[in-house]
C-alpha cells in the first residue's frame, strides 16, 4: 500500500487503501493501535492492538472500536506483505 484514507466518526473508522498507481489494495490488514506513552523520557512509546480488519474488494475498510475504549491518540496501519502505511488517529468519543 502507498496511501490510506482515514475518517473517524463516533466509534466508526472507515477509509480506503490504494497503491502508488491509485489501484485499490484488496485483502490488506488494517489495524488500530493505542499509543501507550513511555514510562521514562528516553524510552519510545509502545502500541497496543485494539482492532484488526481486512480491506474488501474495493480496497475499503470499516471498523468499529470497542465501546469501553477511552478517547486518546491512536495509530492506524495498513499492511500487505512487506509494505505498510500508517496514519495518526485521534478518537474523541469513548466509553
């Protein structure tokens, strides 16, 4: 994948994944991770997996985050084979 669109509305996140030529990417894994801040300043943040789906025949995905999830910073990643593309995601609505 080369590009990914992301639109978050309430608890639903949807978008599409395309390659460098603009063709839809079928069967890519799209995963939402929660960004867990580091305990020490010198450490890097870690990521906790929240939800994973696959893109459909049109390269689109829709996923619903759990109701008990608190608002915060997340990262959404689309992977197929060795290539991946990621975007930051901020969810403001949660349980």
